[in-house]
């Protein structure tokens, strides 16, 4: 196999992320977790800064997580960590997360399930919880809508290719998040 056949080139209409990372988050860095869940959760984060957009677009996806740690269930907590460590906006109040980025969740294709995109918004801190409990709203997006937000064609992923090890081999930065960092 030649070098050029092992690595596909990025299509010219596919925007390069300005930042890309794999977050390996220790369960104790997240305020809410299930007693049945032990270990860590993995998320792929891509940050785009489309021309003319006042704020970045962040795409976050699961990487082999148990259902409890899915981005669906952990989105506000993961978003706060992304704002702190990737966007360098530490201490952003949950109600203000939408001021700093447009947030998308991504679910890779898996067997009979097609890939899915959602725009996450309406972060709201529920009063009376310690640590803070944050809720959010999300709306499904067509692929074309997600691509319009990022400014070009988004790479499609298959679940089997969407792992920490494979992204790491591609040169994507792996960030290990421990309780003190989250």
C-alpha cells in the first residue's frame, strides 16, 4: 500500500477545523454520574470558525461511550469542559454558553442507524442543585444545515472508525480530563 493511498486528502470544499481534540473525561470530573458507571467517557470535538460568523461552531460526538455517558445525557457538562479547555473560556455560566459558540452534537452512522446532527441551545441552570444541574434543548439538523453552519462539507464517520485510538493515529490531540480540570 502506498503512502498516498493510506491517507485520503480533504476535499477542497471541506473546512478544516481550527481545533480538534478527543476528550477522555474521567467520570469524577462530571458532576452527575450513575453508580453503575465506572471509568471515563470519550468525546470527539471539532471547532470551526466559518467566515462571517460571530462565534465558532463546535461539533461534539460520542466515542464508544456507555449509554449513561452519551453526549445526549452529558451534553451540558461536556459543553462546559469544552468551553473551558478547548475554547479557553473558563467559568462560563451555563446560561451563557450559547453566547460563546453554536453547539452541535453528532452521532456517527452505526449499522442501520444513519448519522445524526442536533443543534444544542437553551442551556439553563436549574436552581437548588449542588453541584449545579444544567438542562438544555436541542433541535435535529439535516446534514446540509450542519454543513451550512460550519461553512462547508463535514466529514462523515462510521462508528467503527470513530474511536479514540483511530483519531489519535490521525494526529488528533487527546486531552485527558481529571476532576481538578473539570
